[in-house]
C-alpha cells in the first residue's frame, strides 16, 4: 500500500511539473503587451535652499510670563519664519561668541533664570558646520537651545560634543525679534 501511494504521488508531481512548465512557457502574456508605454512628466523646480532642507523637526518656544510651551512643527508658516530668523542670527553671531563646556546643573540654572527659551529639535541631525565654518564638520546636532537672560544670550549645542556659546546683546533685539515673529 505505501508503495502504491508513493507511485501515485510521484506521478502527480511529474504531471504538475509538466503543467507548470507549459504555463511558464506559453501561458503568460509578454510584458510588452501588458504594460502600455507612457511618458513621465519632468518638472524643473529651483533648488531649495539649505535652510529649508536642514530645518528642525520641531521648534518649542517658552516664555517665563506665560508659563506655557508653544510648539511649531515643520511645514507651518511660523516654523519656517522662525527657522530662517534663527539660522540667520546664528550664522551672523556664532563665530564671535565665547564657548564653554557646560554641565547639566548649569543648564538647568540657565533655564530657570532665562526670560525666554527656544528649543530646536533636529531629526535627522544637523551638521554643525552649517551654522558656522569654524565648527567641526563631523559633529552632528540633535538639539539647539537658545536662552535669554538679561543682556546675555546663550546658545547650547547638544550633539556628540556639548558646548555653550555666550554673547552679549545689550538691546535684546535678537531674541525679541524672534519671539515677536512667533507670537
């Protein structure tokens, strides 16, 4: 009985292979008959600026008076205006700023005494040399924090290397311009 079953099973496999071979050779239509020729339209657009390509995923604005966080996501008009203003400010002021190596306690103290703070979260990370040529190109930034405390303006770059930049803005026009453009 098992020998007869094996014989029928092998005969069935042979017939199945002949049938599938026939379908493979003669059964299908040629790809040229199935796919109709069509042309794709090509649109030529201007090359986007690096500011738009390297924009942060989120911008969070915190003001001491309001005790609330305002979140702007990529694609919103306020986000675009804020990022253009911040990147222009950083490219202009960062090369002249003094640099420090902060610890977490110093950053927490800065945030407590700051009158306003702006957080920029990058996904994917931002190359540091985009902000200023003096910064190392290999380092990538995951977050940028801007603090204003009196007439001192702080910038914390959070990446592989953490660094805190500080410059004086006696008239406080830089941060006021950013906050007023967001509000």
